[in-house]
C-alpha cells in the first residue's frame, strides 16, 4: 500500500486545519530550506507517526517520498499523504519557505563538489606535471564506486566533521 499524493495548495489547506508537514530529508538539507511550519523527521530515523492529525510527508522533489511511499504508509495508521513535487513544488506554488543561506551546503552537494574538483585536479596535474597524478582521479572514482555499492561514503563522513558543518550536525 502506498500513500496518495496531494498538491502543494491542498497540503497548505490541510496544514491550516492542523495537519502536520513532515520533511523526511536529512537535517543538513532541512537546515538550509524547508516549508514553513514543517518538522524534520529524517527518513533513516523515522518511526511510527501516531498522533491523530493528518500528515503530509515531503522531501525536496517528491522522489524520496514517492520511492518510500509504502514504508511511510506502514509508519502511519491515520490519514497521510505525500506532497507531489516536494519542496520544489511548494516553492513554485508561492507557498512560504524558510531559508537559511548561512547554513552549510548539504553534505552530498559538498561531496559532489569535492569529488569533482579532485578528479579535475588529478587530470590537470596528470597532463601538466606527471602521469602519476591520474591516480588521484582513479582513487576518487574508486571511492565513489565503493560509496555507491555499500552506502557508506568516507568523503561524506570526513566532510561532516569539518568545522563549517558542525553546527548542522
């Protein structure tokens, strides 16, 4: 069983009547921007939602809630929905979004930036200095492959403890 999706305007109407908006993204993503009035309950730590008010689950684009709709339905016995299009659709509908541009970028975006720069540096240094630098690009590629295969990313773990990310953790 999966949850029905609703439009951002319908979700806003439900929230005005007491429904809870539950954002299932990670704390780092939520800290950067979220629907006004939403609460953060990351998917990886989400337990049963037992209160009587209707619940609207959301993520950034709607893909995470859609992909995990059956799991979300199993955590909820009462009325529940997934927000169609997620926070992106909420924002596009002109609904209020709380933004904190001083919050660090999401860890996965930091990983993408860092990995991209390391691969680029390895290629440039490999051509300009010595071919041994191509090994840097290979090392980063192997790390990303390992992260994809196991679900554990060493670079994300390292970036998470950096000083600029400590307040978000």
